[in-house]
């Protein structure tokens, strides 16, 4: 009887742990640069300064090599806009960190030369955007501007 009870506890503990892991955590998922493919154009995601990601309400992550690919993927029906829980972009000055897209400051400049020539970089602060804008020129954009 004790063996059955012990096995039951172990089994339910294991099921509970798998359930927690399957749900995943909030926030972006890691992108494997040089290995993951863009969900829209199928190019290898290689430039961390311009990669982007969307995560659905069910927790599925889609990676993109350029924010323009992410927008085109959604607008083309790759995933319904209402199914997207979060959009993430990298901070151009700290590309190892994906941040919530609606909180970032965007700069479009042809001299930025992103992979799919969207040429849009995101910044965590206005000051960082202005430093890069001083070098590359370009125009400021909002998150809403991308969808027009």
C-alpha cells in the first residue's frame, strides 16, 4: 500500500511539473541565432539587432529576421492578430534582450541595413534612439506606424 501511495505521489508530481513547463513562462523565448528560421521568409535569423518575435496566447513563439517580416506574417494571415499575446523586438543598443514592442522607440533609416531591408531599429530609451539617429539619420516611428 505504501509503495502504491509513493508511486502515486511521484507520478502526480511529475505530471504537475510537466504541466508547468509546458505552459512556459511569460516573456520572449530564446532565439537560436544562426539556426532558427524566419517564420515569414524562411531566412536564417542571424542579426540580433533586428530579430523579432511574437508569442501567441497559447505560448507558441514565432521568430523573424526583421520586424517587417513579423508585420507581413500577421497581415498575411500567418497568425490572427487577436491570437498574438506579445510582440518583442531587440533593443538595438543591447540586442541580447528582447523587449515588449509597444514600449520601445523606433527609428527607420536606410543606413541601418536590416536583413530584409525594413531598416527599422528599436530602442529602450529616446536618448539611445537619438544617439543612433545622429549617426544614421532617419525618422522616428511608433509601433502603430508599422501597421499602417
